[in-house]
C-alpha cells in the first residue's frame, strides 16, 4: 500500500508557501510553473483564474514526472486574478501599469478571483474557485505617488499586495483574505483533506512544539 503522497506546490511564490506553512503544511517539493497568463479573447476573470490554476498544476506535474518524483504525488496550484467588472487587471510589471491599476481601483469596488487545482496521485483534478469583493478608499495623488515609489506593486495582480502597504487602502473586504494573498486556506484544506492528505497531522504536535 502506498504511503502518504508527497505534496508538490506548483509555485515559486513565497506568499503561497508561507500560507501553507501557516496551517502546518510543508510541501515536499516546490516546482514553479511558469505559464502564459494572457487571457483568451473574451475570457471572463473567473474562468481565467481557474484555467491558469489548471495549467500551472499540469505543467508542474509534467516537470515532476520528468524529474522522476514518482507517481505518489499531489500537485497543488493556484492563480489569482483581479478584475474591475469584466476588465482583467494585469500583473503590473511597469510603473505605468501599476499607476493605471491604482486609478481604476481608487474609490471603487473590485473582485479578486483565486482558482485552486489539486491533481491527485490517480491523476484526478479537483477544483475550487474563490471570489472576494474588496473596496479601496479614494486615493490621493500623494498616496498613489508614495505607493508607486515603494515598488511593492511589482509583479502583483492588480498592482497591489493586500498583505503589504496596500492593506491601508482597503475599507471593505467580503470573502477570503488568504485568497487575496494567493491561496484560500479553507478551500485548500478541504481539497487536501478530501483526498486523504494528513492536513491535521502537525496540528496534533503544536502544543509540544510551542512549549505549552
């Protein structure tokens, strides 16, 4: 009988790894999956988030197979998309892109979609899609300039990181905070536990580890 499967996190994101660590999970392997994140023509934000999560998971699975990791593995991947209405905001790579994102988000509500895909050892794919609604305060020119100067926006969906300085811009959040950071913990825990992964194993030892 096969033992506990190894968990592969299909990401190079320190935020996603930190979120898994927060709930006592340490993946055996980190396999970054760099994919083309360009939306398809007419693609809606929620569909894009799930499609990219799927693509990342499949890409990491293929890389793991080539590397000889074996078949007793689970692959976990996620992707986050920020949208104003149907307009998908980019992962800001330039100050101009980040500035445009801030102008669109200032004083308005937007939605963050995070798709999660888990590929089981049998090859089955399990999915979750989490939608979070957020409203930003109206940003002054001084606030925008200061935030842009921080460079925190770089390579962030929608040009901001809620766990950083931009947390000060949020006046309302309805949904999953961890999903906005990059990985919805409730849904991820459900997916893993539902496939028999021992999510709670390390929780049992927390009291001894913390010296309580």
